C-alpha cells in the first residue's frame, strides 16, 4: 500500500514517537504507513473513527445490487478454479 496521500515511516522512527503519532492521528483523522527495513511488508495506523467510517461504507456497499453481482461473479470464478484442479 504505497498511497502517497499519507506519509510513510520506518518502524524505528515510529516506535519512539508512538504517543505523539497517536495524538496526531486521533486528532486529524489521518493515517500513516509503517514500514520495516528489510521487508516490503507495510501496515497503516488509522484512527478508530476512520476505521468505523470505512467499515460503515463497506456495510452500505455490501447491500447494493452491484456488490451482489460482483460477489456472484467471484464465487463463479472460484468454483471454476476448484473444478479445474
């Protein structure tokens, strides 16, 4: 996840600054990407409010006909893959 709309920091920088980052993220509803030297793995620190908004958006989208159509297509492809193996 290397979206440039939010900053990225190595865990070695984040660890000692976690308290101030927590304050900043909860106050601004922002996010930061956290990386670790020697790996391409990433995680993102977001506010609980932002997470709740994202979860609510997913819930709303999952109730649409478009979502049900896509879910059906994914299930069909998965079934085809199982039959092919």
